[in-house]
């Protein structure tokens, strides 16, 4: 699509948006203090953004029991890699361009923690064994050397009513077969939606760890 009015320079952007105040810019830290550590320990869900450095960007969700992301020291995080679909988009990107962004969420709370850093794919047995769940040790861990961390304001969570009963009811109509339907259609697969749903449910129940 063609648009008549676009922003192409920082000067033009700041004509529309004021410069951020010191209250906003000064909240970034380069080490994980007690507030960051506590939030990470309570978080069961994170989003990891990565890029191949050439314009292809991915955002991958990761979830586990609260505290599954380990704080190894004041500037280092470790995120276990559980069983998945073997796409490994984050790892593929990190091999080409090691910088990532991570957002931590806690259900029911309106704040989020944002971290930027440099990632390494790690196989050290001692680290991986410390991340075992149900006796299953992850094959890989993503270790992030923290560059900046800060808590994001709550307005996006408030606007979306993300954790509200109202929002849960509003999205209750989303079809449980959505993933199966899209996999069959987008992949032009020679299986029925019902059979694909059986495969998905089996995967969800038998291959979590």
C-alpha cells in the first residue's frame, strides 16, 4: 500500500512526539536489582525477540513454572529450551545476530519487565541439569548477557484489559480448532482437520518436557 504521509527521520518523529522525560529514560538499569530478580522469579511467561540482522525478525513465546528463567548473576539470565517443533527460530537468529529482547509477564499484574542483551546458545550440563522439569533436562539454554533492563508502564495492559474476566469472556469464542485448521490450510496438508487436532492434542499432553 502507498501512504501519503510517512515519518522517515528522527526529527520528523519528534515533531509529533515530545522527547521522553528523564523520569522515563533514567529508569533503565544495566544490572538486575532486587526488583528485577523478584519479578523474574514470579514470571511464568516470556517473549523473546530476535533478528537475523538482515531484516527478518521473530518473537517467540516461552512458558514454564514461575521462576523458570534463572538469574545467574547481576547481568546474566538463562532460559531453558523445552521440547518444541524444532524450528529453533530464535537460535537460528542468534547464530547470525546475537542480540535479543525479552519481555517478562506475570498473570494478573499490569507491569512488565523488558530486557535487552546479547545471547549465547549454551550446552553446559550443570546449567541444563539445574533446569530439569519432571526429570527431563533441556537440550539447550539461551544465556543472555543483560545490557539494559527496565519496567514498562502499565497502560498497554490496562487498555487491553488483558487479565480481566471481561476479556476472557470476549475471547471465549476463539475456535479450539484454529491451529489445526490453519496448519492444514496453510501447509496444504493431506490430512483432515480432525486428525491434525488429534496430533496437536497428543503433542500437548505427551511432549511438554
